[in-house]
C-alpha cells in the first residue's frame, strides 16, 4: 500500500493501465464479498444479516475511497479515451465519499428503510397482510371501493408516514455525498449516469410527445370506471381516485383489462388462468423464459443461476425482500434472481424483465468491472421488456400452448393492444414523475414541509389521479413505493419504456417480420439475437448513443416507435372518447393551461376536487 501521490501528479499511461489491471482484480473480490452479504440479508432479513451487510458496505467504501485517490493521482493528459473513461468511473464513488461517520449513518438509514418497507404487514381484525401477495392481490382483483381504500391507506400508514424522518436525513446525507463527488446535489449525481447535460430536456420532450396518448387512455379508463362505480365516485371531467386502478401505485392498469376490453370475449390475452390450469410453478415459468432467450442464440442461464436463485417466497417464516431483483455478484460466475413469484401473467412478464438483466450481466461479464453496466441505466431496464413484447403476442402464447386459438382480425388486435397499453401507456407519467419529484427534493425546490403536497401535485398533474382522502404532511405517501426508501433512481424506467419499442422495431426487422409492429414475435431469430447481443457486449464501455447506434442505427432516442406500435389503439381510443362525449384530461380544473394562472390551484388539489365532485353530482340530481 504505497502512499497515494498528489492529485494529477502522475502523467504515465503505462502506470495507469497497471493500476487499472490491479484495480479490476481487487474490485471483483471486494464487490463480490459485498454482494453475497447483501444477498444473505435480502433473502433472510435479520439484524445480524443487516449488520453484516452494513459492515461489508463500509469496508467496500474504504476500498473505493482508496482507489478513487489513486485514480485521481493521474494527470490524464495524452491518455487514450478508454484509459480516461476507466479512471473517471473509479474517481466518482457515490456515498463512499462521505466521512466514515456519515457513511455509517446513511448505511443504517438505508437498511432501516429497506427493512421497514420489506417487512411491512398492516393488520386488520387479527389478520395481517403482506404487500406481496396479499395487498397486491386485493388491489388487482377487488371492485369494492372501500376495500380498495382500506388496502391503499393501510399500506401508506404502515410504511409511508413512518419513513418520513429517515428520509429527511437521507436527503441531507445524499446531497453531502454528491458534493463530495463534484456534483451540486444527489439528483445531479443520478443524472450524471447518462453523460449528457440535458437529460431533463430530453425526457421532457419525450413526455410531451407521449402525453396525448396517455390522455386518451386516461379518459377511456375513467369512463369505464364511471360505469363501474358511478357518479358518486367518478367525475368524468376530473382526476381518477388513485386506489381503483388495479395497482397499489396506479402505475400499471392491466388489472382493469376486464372492463376495458374493446371487444369482450373476442381474444383471450390474460394467460393467468392457463398458467394455473396447466399447473405452472415458478420454475417452469423461469424455464419457459430461459427457452425464449436461448431461441435467439443468447446466453442461457448458467447452472449456478438455477442452483442459487430464490424464485419463490420462502415458506419457512423468513422475512425476505420480495421486490423482484436480478443480481450480478461481480465474480463472472454467480448470477441470480430473487422473486416471490406468483402464478400470474404479471409475474411471467417480470421474470422476463429480470432475466433480461441477467442476460446483460452474462454478455458483458468479461469486460473490466467498471464497464459492467448498461450503456445507460435505461438500456438495462429495456432488455427483458423487449423480449416480453414478443412473448406477450397471441401468436407466441399459442405457440407455447398458453392460449388455444389466435383470432386474426382487427377486433382481436385491438383487444391485444389494449392489454399492452394498460401496462405501457399508463406507466409513462409515473415513470416520468418519480424522479422529477426526487430531483426537486435534492435541489431544494421541494422543502421537507411540502414532501407530501408536492408528491400529490405531480401525481395530479401527470397521472390525473387524486388521493381517495385528504392527505397532509403527517403522511409521506412517496415512501409507499419501493424505489423511494430503497434509494433506487427511476427515470431509467421511463427511458426504457421508450427505448424498448425502438429496439423491438429494429429486432423485428432483423427477424424478417414485415407485418404490423404489434404482431411481431422475434422467437427463434438468431439474427435478432445477434444484433441485440452485440450491443449488450459493449456494457458501459462507450457513451450510450454509440450503443444505441450499434443496435438501431441511430443515436437518437425517439418516442416514434412506441407511437407507431400503438397507432391503431390510439385511433380507437379517440373514436371511443368522442363517441362518449368525453373531454380528455382533467385540465380545466387542475392543469394551469396558461402559465399565468396562479399555481395556488394546485394547493387546492383534493379540496378543490371535493368542491367539483359536489357540483358534478348535483348535475346528476
Ligand atoms: C441488485 C439490483 O437491484 N438489481 C436491479 C437490476 C440492475 O440494476 O442490474 C434490480 O433487479 N432492480 C429491481 C427492479 C424490480 C422491478 C421494478 O422495480 N420495476 C419498476 C418499474 C417497472 C414496472 C414494470 C415493468 O415492466 C418494468 C419496470 C416498478 O416495479 O416500479 C419489479 C418488477 C419489474 C422490475 C428491476 O428489475 O428493475
Ligand atoms: Zn429492471
């Protein structure tokens, strides 16, 4: 351990390369030790395992700090791009840049917030309900307004409000760490992963292009919910109550398919009953997914994956983090999924999502550790979802025996497109607002005194939903969504939902599929698989526009592919909304169309909605 030379004092690329080689060997050892400790905690939440994980993270931080110092010692003048890129990724070390005491405090806050969320079990009349599967099933299947309200509110009371104090301190420490990494705040540090200085403009432009699609779907679904719940609960001009959309966070509306189906009974698209009838278990669902990856000539899941993944919720009373996740143990050998798999279509899709992460890990496992990541985080989130777009087609589901006939006509196509839109289009505003919210907290726009109010302003503005009861600053509803207490950025998912349709379009061409994009199934196409694999192999070794160019032949992220995919449905939704005389949006009451309009209308949020509801109901008397 020779002393670290002063910053920028060593202008010798041979020495730098020697350092990078040494770093790579040691990093694999240090990172894998930490990963196994985190795995032990995530698959068995005990105080001992939590402490073991925290201590391991603290040791990793010492290593990262040390290595950052060495990387900083080099004067990069004249160095190759690659050497510079590797050194820069070692210099910036996240929370490890905090002094030991603050880092330990942050690690304890993080593991404490994770534990609270993952062990949260609201109880009612002697029965306690886990999020997965208990509350998730209620949100997905109940049509009872007050039962849904109970589940929605109980979860927020259990894991939301209690997290507020931790979160306030978490924000301070995250910002302190960002500054220690030459960033103004933690949001800027998160955005720096994308290596562009205009990420907010890029995502805002994409959202502006996609917002009209969402408005149409929102109006259509609002009408269907009006038919189910009536005028006492649904204002056809206003926002939708947040708890009746089939999902705890109103971020995916696929569980409303039964009332949204354009042509009832025309074409089955929900394979949940078939999975149950055919005695599918988690393992068989995973094997079916792996078979799809193999059909493209991609790398199949290694034996260690099958030996050590946790694909079902343990029934031995252990507390585990049920939120699904994929793991790269940084040792080029161990790759796992942890998922409390339910036998549903939703979870079958999630399996593909997680396996997409594993495929990326496998494709770039021989790169230097610093390059073992997505071209940008959105790429990592898109891989599995791209394959799932093929798997979800009626053509493919028939091929694997999960539906017994394919009806090939316009009506059946619209049924299918509706089922995908209820997942993909409904998600867009949520995927967009989650980090708008946190960027606002990190840069001080949202003070602690408005943590909950600003959350609901964004939920109202972008999702057109409203809480089913008045919320106050005694609540902290954002913490009821995993990624907030788990400190996981989210704009990656919004970017993935755009990218995955660009990838799908290109892979379908490569597979020689010439019919409408939504009918495409790339199953068995090694041409498509090779095109995808060649991009995955790049990891994060090049700026993401180069990786994008490698797969789709353009460096531009664009919403056009998503719009192309859904075009027939968008036309249908417009026609239906006009026919029903529905005005799209919730605008005239809640979105200041003209910037001059005083923003205090946002503060009125729920209260204003109550007033409008009273007036609205009167019109039915
Ligand atoms: C060690 C580690 O943490 N590994 C990372 C992977 C990595 O970074 O290498 C990881 O596994 N993260 C977990 C996270 C899980 C899921 C998620 O949180 N999804 C979002 C948004 C969404 C919703 C619908 C959809 O179709 C796709 C995404 C949500 O549910 O809100 C849950 C179900 C799907 C994906 C994930 O896999 O992204
Ligand atoms: Zn993911």
